C-alpha cells in the first residue's frame, strides 16, 4: 500500500507520537497532515505551535460538516464529540483517518472509511526507512511507559519483531 497523500488526525495520535519522541520523524512521511481546529484546540502537549511549525495543517469545518457531528454522535456515543470532528472531516473529504482512539476507529470502520492507528504509522516509518526498528521499539516502549493506550498484543508483537531486526 502506498502511504495516503493526506491524513486527518485526532489528538490522541499526536499525544502518542509526542510521548514516543517521534514528532520530527512523522513529518518525513509523504503526507499532508491535517487536524480539525476544534481537535487541535484540546491539545496541550505537544505544543500546537510546534506542530504547526513542523507542518501540521489546522482546518475549520464548514457549517454543513459541523451539523453532521450530532448525527454521528447519535450513532456512535463512545467517541468524544471533538473526535467526531476528525471523523467528519476525513469522511467528507475522502481522506484517511489516523487515530489513537479505539472508539473513533470503530466508528470510522463502521462508516466504511480507511482508518489506521499509531502502530500502523510506526510500521510505515520503519518500512520507509525513516526510523530504524530499534528506534521504533524505543519509541513504542516510551509510549507504553507514558500510559498511552495501544493494543497490547499488537504492541508486543511489534516490540519483539523490531528488537529482533535490531540485532
């Protein structure tokens, strides 16, 4: 699979990458990174200005897009309303959604959207030789130590694979 040319993100994804120390590296992927202004507004760490300076694009939703959020909230009560802004933006623009939130991912999948998580992005950075397997393993371990909620089995599988590749 070719990496998507544009990806809409939620806040969890950036918090994961910040915890793992991979903010600079992710912007080396061939992608235009986009986040709804409402979602970016909830981020405290990493710093919004630092993300802007690296290349994160902040986008406001149209009135029509905003009106879709309550409708989706009725169908999917688990993701936060702010997270649903990311889903609406990705859905209405036909772009890939990147999220670190399981409930948002489930809603996007039920909407028939292309959606991936933090671990997939790490895989892509390793495949694209942006980071070495050892660096990916160290970053993932930092995410776990910082309490980031990543799928346990998938995390363990990657840690083992990347540690083996680093030997």
